[in-house]
C-alpha cells in the first residue's frame, strides 16, 4: 500500500512538473526567460523531492516519472517528425525505427533501482 501511494505521488508530481514546464514554454516570449523558468521549476522540484524522500518509504524518481509521462507523446511526435523532416525514404524508415527503439528502451535504463 505504501508503494502504491508513492507511485501516485510520483505520477502527480511529475505531471505537475511537465505541466509547469509546458506552460512556461508557452507563456514566456524570449528563450532566456523560458530557460530560466525551466531551471527554477526543475531546481525547486528537486528540492521538494529531496525533502519528500525523507518522509516517504520509497524514493521519488523525477526523471523516470517525467519520461514515463511523456514517452507516449514523444513516441508519436518523433515518428511524425522523422517522416516530415528526413528527406530520402530509406532514412525516414530507419530514423523512425531508431526513434521507436530509443523511446521504448531508453527510459528503462535511466532509473534502474539498486535496491
């Protein structure tokens, strides 16, 4: 039960981070402001996660959670981008295949629990 609560908190927390980053990318006009806002958001989230990890029975993993939330949209957008921007047809197919492999296997290698 405690692990389920931690997973729910992790999903909500990572959704909050992704939403704040997307809102800051849309609302700010210059790239300097956008980058500064994302740095502040991620820094404050890591501080909050560090404090929350002291009280929760299992740790919150931010990067793994954010990649889990964004893996579906990134998989679709990346495959469409490969078809839209790569010019010769063999490169489009190879690029799409490589993108799908990266998106399916990369998140599993980021947060490998050492428990």
